[in-house]
């Protein structure tokens, strides 16, 4: 949940920066390729940083062991098999 909230705020920040940049710079169709490439590069950097932080957090807080709700089979007891 905190990671989702952080990504939500990062998204709003990127929208605000893009809005300010579009108002101040006044881009035309010739610069759209550079802006698209720059946005893709920023998205890749953000995704790699998120994955790195998520993996480091997982190393510090390992997940719980698997808990089964089904009964364990006892190997010592003979099972009765009907051959009908």
C-alpha cells in the first residue's frame, strides 16, 4: 500500500512537471520525439528504482513460511485401497 501511494504521488508530480514544461517551453511537433524518448527513459529509471527498492525491502523482511490448511499425510499409516 505505501508503494502504491508513493507511485500515485510520483504520477501526479510527473503530470505537474509536464504541464509546467509544456506551458513554458511551447513544444512543437519536431520536439515530440525527444520528449517521448525522455519520458520513456524516466519511466525506465523509475521502474528500475522501484524494483530495486522492493527487492531490498523483501530481503530485510522475508515473507512468511507457507502454511497449509490441508491435513498432512501420515506415511506410517497403511492406506486401504479398494480394488472394485
